[in-house]
């Protein structure tokens, strides 16, 4: 298991009021993403535990694009990865934002 | 004394030798080994019928069981090297030279045998190209073919899987070659005559059907969200603006996703009747929902597909069927249709380089070409206009005199930036080059050449290579859709952004597509069972695809 951590300045913060959200599953080629709203609104931190070693450069590119493009400010994100491809990672992260921004009922 | 008529005389000798082991035209199974030994001569050019679908499997095994002291140095000319027996023939020294087209499941073993010098390789062809050579310089002395049934005169019924048979028989029988057919059974009257009996010299009653691989069945359950996204991009970014009505789809999950999105996403975009009305295509089970929803006017098929027989027979308004009701397929005609009468080919591949060459060869596997390079190429002999063809031609050369400007076929490569086991789709150098070097081949096995490919679709977007004006632009357009691969990360971000401003690269957001909408609920069928239900129970999936 390889562990990676990122702390990034986020240009946009997550809207809504939900305090946490979870998407995806830990399975081969898939990943689970837990988002928690507990940081200053211009900060996003991402902790990754991945079964695939040696993809640090790819993760770096994926999470930087994610924070630049999506409203990730204020979120602490934990990723439990089962060797997902980068496109799946990007999709799950975006789905996580959509879920935590959903209005509460 | 004249020397003319030697081929006829040689055929006469083979026929006489064969008759020793036959009753009329019918060879009983126990006599098959002695029969083959009697009619095949060392050094013969032999066409063993078999492609990516049907196989003359009984005849293949019998050929592989010959004694190489009796028969050796055969030159095999055949569409597919697919069964283990196809390579046993070389392993045992019965055959020496090989010209072929496709080798899917034997890709690894054929590579080992080429490296080991067990096979002397002529060339790897596309189907149509190999068929063409059957009539010029690779005409078979003996053809071993497969059919469903025969009558005692040798009239053959091939059923829905006619495929290569008429082509092989035409080239062999009319050039004094010997034609031997394996059939499931000998009957009084065949349901329809696919091959006239006077072209068929012997019939082997096998008592079981020839093998057919369900190669074109894609389980919707395995389609990923990323594949759905690529399918949405292709439909909205290519099918719609070009108005692609006549096309061919490759095998793969991306094109299966497109087929399953037509009645849902395509319908929402108002594209019914405007795209995907005519196909050169096998009866893909994933086409059922689109056909049922009335999208498709006509489909001509290379072969059939296991389990689709009853469905096809019940949809003769769409498919080509015979007086017996079942599908008539024909690989040579369908390949020709795919080349000349289709405006688009779209398919997946394993590797794309920075110029846009693509290949399915990896260093340890030679899968061959099949038909993809034929469909995936711009036919220089085409002369009839159509909207997509003219539009693509104009994009490639906007300043030319329109009346003298060739159109362009749309040749689209579609895939995810990372494939199986995280292997990148985009590479600096194709593995095919290393393979060509190691085997001292004159040509690297390239599936689609750079100058034929017009668009590349990945989850990151669409690159329109027709609109690139320099080698550098082309490279950056490819890097610009290469995602997080090394090739993608090494892009010139500024140039890629300029290409995007010009519409050379289109992102999902440029097309009004939210990647979060790429949901499996968009698929018109999400399982094999859904497909069966959509067909009203007419589609009978092979057991390996059933989980109920």
C-alpha cells in the first residue's frame, strides 16, 4: 500500500451544507472516496492509500486538475484506491463533489 | 503434343485418388485421414477455411493429424489462424509457409513460432487484401471449407455463417483446385443453395456443426462510465455534426456503448433517422435496442453472431436473408461495402503514437488485422459524394477547388487513455516497430496508418486531425486528448489551448457534455438478459454469457 498526501489551495469552495459524502467502492480497478467538510474554504487536502505503486506523478496531475476545475475548497478527501485508472479517479472525485453539494432533505 | 490442360489433368488425378475413399462425393469420417493424404500433395497451397468467426475445425484437425513424411511443405493461405490445430500443422512440419489475416486467440503462440522459425511468414493481410490475392498470386490448390449441410451432389447450405466460403470456392474451384467441404449432415435437399454443387468435389459428413466463436458479443454489464463518456463524445461530437448515416463499428466496449446509447442519448439529441441508418456490421447483440427503436434501415453482415440467428431471421426488413429465411452473410462483399460505401469507421486500438499510427501488436502478440485496416482506411478509388465525406474533405483542405477536392472517410479511433492493467493507449514508439525489427519484417504491422485516421476520441475529448496544419499541431492535438499518460502530461499546454480555441480539440464541456452524466442508466440495455428481453426472446445468448 502506497500513501500519498496533498494540501492544495482551492480556487472555489464546495457549496451546500452536508458535512460528509462517500462515493465508489473499494474493488479492483475502482476506488472509494470519502469527503469531509472540515477545512478553511480555500484549502483542500487529499490523502490517498493506493494498491498500485509508482504512480505518484499521475496522482499529482490528477488531483491538481481536480482542485483547479472543481469546487473542492473546504474539503478533506480520503481516497482508498484499488488500482483504478486515472479517468475513473477523476470521475469519482467529481461525483464526490456533486454528492456533498446536494441539498439536504 | 500440347502441354495445355496440365492443371485440369492434375485435378483429375486428385479426384480419382479421392474417389477411392468416397461414396460418390461423400467421404465417411473414418476415411478422412486416408482421403486427405490422397488428395493433398506436398508443396500444395492450401486454404483452410476459418476466420474470426466460423472454423472448418474437423478438417483442420484431420490436416494436423497427417504424417509429415507423407505431406509436408504446405503453403497455408487462410483468413484466420485461430484454432490450436492451425499451428500444430506448422509445429509438426506439415506446413511451412503462411499467409494470413487474423490470429486473435493464437496471437502469443504464433509470435513464438515466428521467432522460433517454425513458420515462414509471407505477410499479414487485411481480409479483403488476402481474398484479392487468392485470385492473383495466392490461388489455392486445395480448399478445405465448412458448411451446415450438403446434398449428395455437393450443393452446400452455409446457413447464416456464409462468411468467406463463396470467395474461397470461387478462387479455388474455377482455377482447377480441389474443394472439400465439412458439413454437419448430408440431406436430400438443402434449405438453400449457397454454393453450387458442381464447384464442390467432396463432402465430409462430420455429424456435428462447425465451430463458431461469438466474437461480437459484448456484455453491457461490463461497460464502464468512462466508455459511456467516450460514446457520448463520439455521438455528439462526430456522428451528429457530420451526419454519419453509413458506417462500420469495430468490436469493443466503446462502440458497444455507442450502440446502446442511440435509443437513449441519441434520441434525446434528436438524431434518429439522421445518423446510423445503414451499417456494414455483424449482427451485434448490442444493436438490438437501436434496431427495435427503429433507428436502423439496413445492415449487411460479414458473418453471423452466435445466438442472433432467430432475431435476424425475424428482422429481414433490416438484414439480408435468403429464401430459407436465415441470414446471408458474405465477408468479401461486406468488406467491400465497408471500404467504399461507408462514410465512417470507428474502433478501438491498443497503441497510438505521436503521429497517429495505431497498432494492436504488442511485442509478444501478433493478433493480425482482420478487417479493421480495410474499413479504417480512406478509399482512394471512391468517386460518389456524401455529406460526411465532403465535409471531412473540406476540413482537410479548405482552400482547394471544391469540385476537384477528394472527400475523406472518417476514420475514428476511440478508447480510454489507459487500457487493461493501466497500459497507456498513447506511446512514444509502437511495439510493432520492435516486433518488425526482431522478425526482420519489411513493414511494421500498423492497424491504421496516421494519414488515414481523422479523429481520436478519449474521455478527455476529441482530437480532429483533419484540421491540423502541421506535424507539430498534430502531435499536440494527440497529446491534448492523451489524458494523464506520459504523452498527455508532456503536452505544450499553451498550444493545446490554442487548438481547443480553433475547435481542433473539443473537451466534454465544449460539447455541452457533463462527464457526471455518463451514467450506466443511459444504456438501453445493461445486461445480456436485457438484450434478450429487448429482442422479445428471439436472441438466444450462448451459455457463457448467461447468468440466469
